C-alpha cells in the first residue's frame, strides 16, 4: 500500500496511490490526513488496504497522481529523529579532520532530534539565504512508526514500523562546527528536509524490506549527472529496529514519529573510501562525503556545496527501473 498527501492546508489531504504511482484515490472517507490514519492505525488499516486494492483493480474513481501536487506524506510530524546508521560515513568525516572516532560509535547510535513542524514537498525548492553556509543534500531512508512503548527491544521495535520512505535531509555544513562546539547539538544547521512523494507499507516492499533495512540502491543525481548509487541495505551498522529502540530508551514514541537512517554510505570493494561513479564506484549520498574523500586523498576538498540553480534528484527503483517511492527532485533557490 502506498500513501501520499496532496497539498491542502497544513496537513495535506490523504490519498491512496496505485502501485505504479500513476493514479490516486481520495482516502478522506477513511481518514482526512495521514496523521489521523496513524493515530488510529489498528482500526483504519484494513479500510485503507481495501481502498488500495480497489484502486489497483480500477474498481473506484481515480485521478492522475502528479508528484508536483504532493506535499510530504506527513507535511508536519510530531517527531523527526535522525540517526547515523552508516558508521562508515561518520568514520570518513572524522578521518578527514584528523579526529579519532570513539569505539562506542560502533555499538551506540548517534541521533539528533530535528525540526518536524514543516517538511518540504518532494518537488519543492530548497530555499538558501547564504551560499557560504555550505548547503548539502543528504539522501536517506526513513521509517514512520506507530505508537512505540518506552524500553522496546530492537526486535520488537520493527513491529511498530508502519511506513517506509526517503528523505533529502538538507544540511548547512559550514554552520555545523560552530553549533557542535557549543556542546548542544544541531539547530540552525538543519533546515527543513524534503520527503519522498509516497510512503510505502513494509509488506508492499516484499523481500526488499528485511532485517530492518531497505535493500535497494539509493539513486542520487546532481545537475542531471549520476552522483550516488549506494546500496541502502549494505554497510548499515544499525538497522531501523535498533534506531527505534535507541530513540525509545527513555520515552514513548508517538504515532507518526519519523526515524531517519542518516546518510547512506558504502565503502569501496577494497575496504577503502567510496569512489565516484565515474571511477567505477557507487558514488555518494551527500557532498560532505565526497569532499571528505578528496581531503583524505588529495589534502583538500575540490567539490563545492550546493549553489542557487543546482538540482538534486533522489529515488529508489524496483526491478523494472520504476521509482518505488516516487522521486525527490529539488532546485536550490536563493532567498
């Protein structure tokens, strides 16, 4: 089952989207918004699935689904917590600045609580006031949970995953060091993130969703050129069950909590830093990582951060090369 929100008010209008992403049916008779559906998931899931079946069999009225008309599936959420499941990414960044990585990073996930009062739609521009802030893309996988009890185990946490999707977790890299130096975490350096046009129930992903990981390539293009083709299911130190359990160690998580994987990152086949696609590697899911590799190999970064007019495209494909979650496609615009 694939769910989306068309742009309408603050919280969008919930629709069911066909498996091929070509059509939608209004879900307002079941729940007006995705948050309302998540709040009462156990009672409403069956009705939503029946609607999805009818849509895919063309048994109910339907309309063309245009991704430009979609808001983020959850235009605002009660909670957005982003992890760093690909420790390879963290290790590379720290290596580039000559900082030793604590051993604890391999068994205790990093996580920060980001702004969730407003997400960008999948085709919304990335607003940027100052290019010196170092605007970066971050292609990630996300899950949306139902209600999660405090102290849940990593295994049981996966039972609370309701939906899976993608995000472009926009970062302002040059603001991060100053914020972290205060010892109080990210804030200004983490503006609004964009979400994929649709979120998908885990069962609809079949074998692509197993062991708390999405086993698909995360495709990233930058200005029309291939930039990243990392395998989301590989080199993921912490699966989503572990990330959810980490977030719920000392608190309950409310329905509609979004948990991010952090930047998807693969090491090269020889165990070293990843290589650009042009050099036979799988590329990168953020600019900071390619800049890090350039620093390690050649002493300084050569790739610039995003500038006004740059376009980012993020998606994951099925076996027929069709997008599974739709496509995030954004252009940086100067404010």
